């Protein structure tokens, strides 16, 4: 199979300094925003955790905030991007299974839960790809 050349304008854009950091910031933004919202409304964070049937709600809400901020900070570094990606990916898988069990819904709720579930699966894939590329690996065999 022949490699297809990347068009010159796209190649130049991809080579822009800081584009990789900006892309990782975009991927980390849902976690950073969610962590900030939970931190500023800790009671709401505890209610969200308790609504999933998890106890002790305060301790788990604090762990969620720490995971979201800590994982994001690590993900934004070059040296520990892989670790941050792993932390955020594991968190996302667990949270998605708990909060979006689409197989338990019907009708419009099923559609919304399914879409959200697979959007979160896409985030996990994006985290993995970012960690691969930051660490100098490509998806080529």
C-alpha cells in the first residue's frame, strides 16, 4: 500500500508549535470543567455520587475531583501524558458504566444513554491516541 501524502497546508498546520498541547487541552477540558464544577458545588457533587448509589458520597466525590484534576494535569505534560491518559480513561470507563447503562433503557432515554455511552468511549480512544503520539508512537505496525 502506498502512503498518501498529507496536503502541504495540513502538514504545516499539524507542525504548529503547541498544537499538540492545545489538542490535549481540548481532550482534558471536560474533566477540568467537571472537576471545577464539582469543587465549587461540592454538595451537588455528593448528590450526584449518592444518586449512583455510591457511599460514602463525600469521600467518593472528593476522589472524583482529585482524579479529574490530577489526571488532567498529568495528561497535559509530555513526560506523564501516558499516566494521565490512563487515569482519565479508567475513570471514564468506570463512570460511564455506572452513569450511562444504555442497555437498561428504552425509547428516547435509550437513544440518549447510548449516544452518551459511545461519546465517552470515543474520549477513551482519544486519550489513548494522544498518549501514543506524545510518546512518539504511531498507529502503524
